[in-house]
C-alpha cells in the first residue's frame, strides 16, 4: 500500500454514496494519475437472468504501478455491499 494507490481496505461499502465517492477516486487514479491499472476480472460464478441471459459474478483486480500492491474490487449490488481489499502477492487467480 502507498499514497499512489490506497492506504486502507474497505471490507464493505456502507452506502451507495460511499461507493460512488470511492469509485470517483479510483477512476482518477486510473485515468488521470495513471498510478493504478486494471489487471483482469475474475469470474466466481454466472447467474441466469430472465431464463436466457447470464451475468458474471466476481471481482476486478487492480495493480498499483508504484508499489505493486494488488487490489480486489467487488461492486456493491443491492444487499451485497461489495468490497475493496488487498490481495496477496502473486494472487493465484492471475
């Protein structure tokens, strides 16, 4: 962890407003500051929607370009409050 990425994990977003505030800071680091990069989306499962379409469920992996820390983001969805957590080095799903 470093000042170029994030200094703390978010185990659960308390509200949609908290997530939107976090998402804005993440977007700035990705697009403007270019200190973090998107690595991949890790699919945990797929859910069938309306008996025809499938939605992937999982989390997005990001990497700090300064310190190398890997982060996992799961967007909140209704009662699922999501998270933004540190992943161990050489995360097995990469």
